[in-house]
C-alpha cells in the first residue's frame, strides 16, 4: 500500500514528525477555478499540478499541501478571460498574501524545503512575489535556511514529446488553454471528468500583439477553449504526466539535496 503523501489527509502528529527536522520537501500546488471549454471541468489547473505533485512527492519522500484552488484573473490570451461564468478569481494582492502566509506557516512548523507548483499561467509572477515576501519576513524572524523552488509543470515538456504529440507543429503553450495537453492529461488523471463528445473543433485563437482593457470578449472563441483538443488521448496524457513527474522529481532532488526513488507510478517509462 502506498503511503499517504497528502498533508490534509494525515494527522498532525505524523505531519510534525515528517517536517520538524526541515528535511522533507513540501509541495504547494497553486491553481485556479477557471473555465476550460465545454469538455473539461473548471478545476483542471488545480488537479493537474496536484496530481503531478503527488507523483513527485512519492519519488522524493515529500508531502503535498492542500492546493490553493483559486488563482489570479484569467487573461483572454492564456485562459479565455474573466468574462466566462464560472471563472472565479482573486485580486493579485490576495493571491500574493495567501501564498506568503501559507509559506510562513509551513516554515513555522519546521519546513525548510518548499516547492510552489503552478497550475495556472496567470499565477506565476504573483507566486514569485508571495515567495519573495515570505522569505523577507522569515529573514526578519531569523530564519535564513528556507529554500523555495517555483515550477510551472509545462516547462518540463521535452522537445521529443512536443514533436510526438503535435505532429503538425506546436502552437505554443498560451493557446493550449483547454487544448491537447490539458485534455490529454485530464484523460489520463481524471477520465470521468472529460467529455470528448463536447470538444470544440474551431481553429486556434489568433490575437493582436497588444491587450485591451476592459477585455473584448469577441477576441476569444465562445467555447472558452483557445484551440481544439480533438487529438487528445489518455496515452498522450500518460506521456506528459510521466515526463513531468520524472523531470520535476529529478530537478527537485538536485535542488533540495534529497534522495530520489524510481517508483511504480512511472515504472513504465
Ligand atoms: Zn488550464
């Protein structure tokens, strides 16, 4: 039986034992509640980094914190925009302070190795700010040995995987919103949440080189997806997820100086 690596599902006593020495890596997924087209659920940006974090935690003896399930405002060119019903976002200040506060709490428990796992493109720089403010506060409190890594999982995709998945050319990560990668990964991790009969078939969205505020909803396909996920499959999803877990576990083991174990989840590689 696999050990439970989810912080929210273990007693405080077990958690305390694991983190008090500072050697255990805590992984914090930071997602969003955001529309992902008519074929995907709105929690993709939460459950994808959380699923990857779980696989990584198993390989590096880490623990996964409950994800931050809301994120910064969806942008038309990367997430469709905040005009879609369902997309529910935080002001940047709120997100920054949530991330800062949670990191400082983990530090208070003894955690000294922490990874922020971004699942929603728009969160990235606000997570950086939350990390920076937390480290500044911790230094003022006399804590100087906290190390934090921030990772956007899609950056761990190899050129080889991109060539294998997008045989007609890679459109870029921005228009991949609710596209081939996210849909494939969801078909692998949570197939019951995907309805392939509802996949939009429209061409990829095209945007001007600038942004306009308030946003113009006419720029965005009414489906909410920025391209078509019609070639998404669970097999491609397994390819992505195994690669992300493998590459991120290797990167974190190196950065945090913790042992790495190969495990059943990715044994098929
Ligand atoms: Zn997404």
